[in-house]
C-alpha cells in the first residue's frame, strides 16, 4: 500500500488518481486544512475505487505513530505541508512547525517499521534567484527567498543525511516548478480555502466574478514584459511524474539512494502571458491591476528537464492552452455545482 500524505489536496489528489489507475493501493492522510473531504468521493468517481482515508495532522507524533502501526505501508509520497510563499513570509513559525514536524514524524515512523521508499514533494524555490537559467539539478541551492522555500531546502538536507546514514533508504526529491490546471473530468482541481494564494485560481475566480480584479505583483522585473517568469506545468503531468518516480524506487532502478529531478516543461512563461492565454481559451477579458512586488518572489526561474526526461523517463505533455482550458473548465464546473 502507498501512503500519500496530503492526498486530498491539489497535487496529491491528482497523484492518487494516477496511482490508482496504475493499480496501486492507496491510503491518504490529510487534515483537510486546505482541502475538502468530497475530493475523496470525486477520486472514486474518476477511478472507480475509493482510496482509504485518515483525517489528522501528521505533526501530531502520537497519531502518526499509531497510524503506521495500524497499516502496512510499502512507500510514502509526501505532499502534506503548508505551501504558500506570501503566507510563509507572514507566518514563518507556523510553516516551520508544521512542515518540519510532520516530515520528521513520518520519517521516524518509516524507520521504525522498516519502510525504505520515499518520494518528496520539493520545489524549485530551493534554487532561489538563480544566476544561470535554466536551472539544472546541479545548480547551486541558494538562500531561500521565503520560509516555505527554506522548509523544502532543509528537508532535502535531512533526507540526504538519512540516505548517507542508511544505504538501504531510498529517496527521490521532485523539485516542482509551477503546477496549474485540473483533471480533464473537472471533478478535481485546485480549490484553495479562502482567497487564493496562487495565480491561476485567482484568475479563474476573477473571471467567474468571485474576485473583483487580479493583482499582478510587479511589472518592473528584467523580463520580456516586466512580470515574473515561471515554468508552468499541468498538474496531471506532474502527478504522472510521481508514479514514474515510485516505479523507479520500487523496481530497483535508482542510480544512488538519493536522487533529485526537476519537474517542469522547460519553457518560461510570464504572468501576463498566463493572463493572455486564459483570455484566449475563455473568450473573456480579465480585469487586472499592477501593484508592487510581493516579498519572497523571485524574478525568473525555469527548468532544465534533461535529467527527468532521460534518466527518470518522464516528460511533460500538455501545453499552456490545455493547462488554462482545464483550469477554466474546473472553475465552470464548480460554479455549476454551486448554482444547482
């Protein structure tokens, strides 16, 4: 059985779908602090099988230890974490407490029960503002621009140390770039609680009338149109990368017992290019205003995906219009449910 922590969340739920469609038995642990319990039902609608589910916060050591004692786990895919750049700048202690404690509790339980396979949800934030682009896995890990990014850096260091101490413990850290979009079924997608912290759900909520206007943080960066450049990847492509990584772990394909891979498209896209791509697929004019830069944002970052493509054996397939169209279809499906 595969444990997916944070499996009711945005990336986690899409990964559970891909795992189940490949025949894996899945159990989810999620405290629903930034997700909804009906996601579990919607996963079942897509795959025909309801994943097992336990609702608690993995920062609770006693609950985590009890869970591992009660379940036979073969591998862990670890998503559960607070994840917003701006929020982490405002609430650093909350981020450090939750992200570190939950990970340490999981790793201690894995060690106790002899569980040797771990896929970590890392982030391109570990590169900070890179001097050379695109970034490769050998690019320097620079001082984090925000507490969220720092938790990813430190957890990667912890995982490396464990792998050095235990040659049998195997870890793949997937350094995501910017996941967007939704499942083609429009049954699962990005649905943050409260005001969205990420760009695309804010765009779709603005277009649907939930938000008055999109704020673009800064237009004076050294980029093609003055707005930040990112590497946007469809969430389903990202989810599939986790299945490939898990297969690599479970079937003895690792080159070393600790590996990292950049998971992106390798194509930089600006904030305004995202806005215009959305306007094209939705046939809507999006109201937006330019405001000051947001603390914690880097100017530009995108991936060199050579290692993921050639060694991991994974490649992103969906283009920007497909990403934005799926996000818009998801938002429209949410509106239809509300109006029923």
